[in-house]
């Protein structure tokens, strides 16, 4: 069930209107809950790119733990609220939208 929801969310087009679907919101929530731990190394990498390896290993770790907590809470919120209609100008609560996007290009 979880894998099917993630696949549906990932295969959905990334247009602004597609972000509002219940399947996309459910997939975002499930991925944030199950893969939220990726926020820690993701923040370390992003901080290291911006400020160097020492700052990444210290401040990036702190930011990663905080981001992990936020990602898990937002993931649960997304799962619980996926059946409800979203406003037309809805944007994902967390940026990046999915945990594995922390490893891409610097923000």
C-alpha cells in the first residue's frame, strides 16, 4: 500500500495543479515519515556546500536533527489531511518537497 502510494505520487506530473491532488499529498506525507531521516545527511551536505566541511559537520548536524523533527511532523500532517481539498494556491509545507531532494543542486 505504501509503495503504491509513493509510486503514484512520484509518477504524477509536477505541475502546480498536480501538487494539490490527494495522491500527491499522501505520497509526500508517506515519504517524509518513512524517509525523514535523510534530512540529517541532506542538511550536512547543504551546509557543507555553503559554508565548508567543519560548519557542515557541526551546524549542519544540528540543522539536520531539527529538519528531521519538522519533516516527521509535517509528514504526519500531510497523511492525516490528504482526503481534504486544498486551496488553489497550495504549496508544499516543506522545501524541498521530498527528503531525497536535499542531495541535489545547492539551494
